[in-house]
C-alpha cells in the first residue's frame, strides 16, 4: 500500500539533523532572445566610369554659305579665305580692297555698325599684322569679321570714310602696333604721349620695356621701377 503523504513521518533518530524543507520549484527559465542577424557586408562600390572626354574645342571651319558666295561673286579673288568661328563669318580680304569691301558690307549686306577695329601681331609671318574689323548688322542680327594681312612698313587703307568710329579705333591700332592707316584724317597716338617711343602691343616690344627717357623726364623715376 502506498504511503499516504498525509501520514506523519516517523520521528528522526536522535542526532540526525532535520531534513531541509522542500525548496520552491525553480521558475522556468526565459527563452533566450534570438540572436540578431549580423548585417550583410556592404556591396563593393562600383568603380566610377572614366570621365567623358571634353568636347572638342570649336575652331575655324571653312565657310561657303550664301553670304560668302555673294562676296566672291562681287570681288572674286580679292576674297582670299572664308570660314566660320564661334558662329561668326570671317572673310580674309585683299588689304588694297578693304575700303570697297567695307562699303559693300555696309550698303549691300547691311553691316552698318563697326563694333571694333583691332590688330594682331604675328612677327614670324611675312605679313605680320592682322587688321580685323568686327561688323554687326542690326537688320539681320548677324556678325561679320573682315580681316586683312599687312606687312611691316606697309600701310593699311583707312575706313573712316565708311564708319566714323574707325577714327579712334585706327588711332589705337597705330598707337599700339605702329600700323599706318592711309587716308586717316588725324592719325596720332590716342593712349600714349605723342613723344613715346615704340608700340607696346607688338610682340617684339618687351613687356617690361618703357620709354626710358620719357619716364625719367616726366615721372622722375628710372624706367622699370
């Protein structure tokens, strides 16, 4: 017959320590939190594609449009070259024909505004100077550049009779480059003193060069200070 748990236990023998009471049942352990999934390593950065090459620089392109054809029909071989650059038509013309070509540009092609007249020095070239006329047509909203090559000591015909503003522009080109404009009504320096020696925008005029005598006399210092 099974022991009844309600029955009293027999007394313990003398000298026997009492038995410890039954301990409370251990609480159930909490389940461990699931371990976080480690982040995936970042995908390797794709190499940058090579930089696109810069667009080719615009340069002169031969031109044979209707404008050029009209000039050539009128002046023949007095039009030496024609090209376009930065959306401007450029005609290289015979220097001896500059006035008549300028008059035609103004009267027949409506290039009635002389924006600028300047020069460029190419000392190693036989005809070392470019004389450049930048023209504009208000009627057509169009630009035209006339260019004539002039050699050292050669004169260039003045276009003051075509555009009055050429007066001051030709004086500046004379002052800076020494180009003589034949037929100009008052060709003299416009920026530098009349007594100044040399023409500063020529390539053979050193950038540090001054008219030593003029600087000493008028400024009281030595040239180059």
